[in-house]
C-alpha cells in the first residue's frame, strides 16, 4: 500500500481508481483548495477522511519510520497493463508513446510520467530489470501522471519494440551522437520515443532496433540535459503540428 502526499496524485487516483483509495488523513483547520476537493470527492465515494491536529501528526511521525505525517492518502499501487493494451487501434490518429530503457532514478521516472500526462502520451513501456519501479515517490513526483498514463513493464525491450513496430509505431531512439536532429523528422506517423539510462543512454541492442536515431542539438553553451528534461524537449518537438514546425 502506498501513502501519497501530493494532492494532485491523490485526486488523480480518486478520479481513475476510487476503489484503490482506502483512507485519507488531513490536518484539522484551514485546508488548501486541493485538499478540500479531495475531501469532497472522498465523501462522494464513501472513503474515510480523518482529521488530525498538527501535534497528533507530528507525534505519529516521530513514532514511526515509514513515510507518514501531514496530509496523505493510503492508496493501492497502480498496476501495469499488457503491452497489447498500449498499442494503437487501426483508426487512431497519429500519436506518441514513450519507452524507457533502464531508467533508474525514481525522481526521473516520476517526472517522465508527469511529462507523458502533459503531452498526451498514449502509454509508457518500461523495462523490468535494472530499472526504477513504481513507488510512492514516483507517484507523487508524477503529480497524477501515473494514474492517467497506462504503462507496461517488459523483460525484453527489443522484443517489445518489434511488437510496437508490427502495430504501426515508428521507433525513435535518442542518441547524442546521431547526426539527425529531431526537429527535422516527419510528424505524420505514430512515434515511440525511446530514452535511455541516466548514465549510459540507450543500450546497443535497443539502438539497433530503432527505426531512427535522433539528437537534440544544443543552441546554447549547455551541451547536455538529464533524461527527463531531454524527454520534455523531444516530446514538445514531436507534438508540434507539422504546419507549426520551423
């Protein structure tokens, strides 16, 4: 069971999986608008909302080592879906997907889910081994992204890429050594953007399976970005309509 503290994450769980929200704790006294909304929605679903004074919550936090204290909600962890559940339908317009090749930092993973929710990504493919898993931190950092963006966890990313290609998705790997700028790629197709590990980038086999490798050339003196920031820039480019592209 996860104890979430970000009100946006809790609201998203209430909207997407109300039965997964087991209880909510809110400090007594004046509440922020987001927590008022949480209390209202919880009441609609018959979910227990407990009010505690700040002193009570601080005492509980000092007595327990788990992640408690302050406003929070007890929520069942989200579950992955089969890879087939992420793939496009035959009549679906051009859309975006995201694949993560051994991303290991929970903060980065949460940020990537938040980005996916912002840019309307259809789904995320995650590697199961040597990768960050979905945790409380990931859910809170995602600010609801984990609830709104379905994800699949696969043991073989190369095989998953082949399955996505067979479904009509073009695979776009990010590689700083590529001479092709992402700004010059066509938009009239399904793209799955693949980003790699924080230290080593994409693995060799992953690179070989991609339909296209691309880079994001720097226009300023800073020559590199972390994985979440680079993904944000790439998704922004890919989601720009062709007629608006310069």
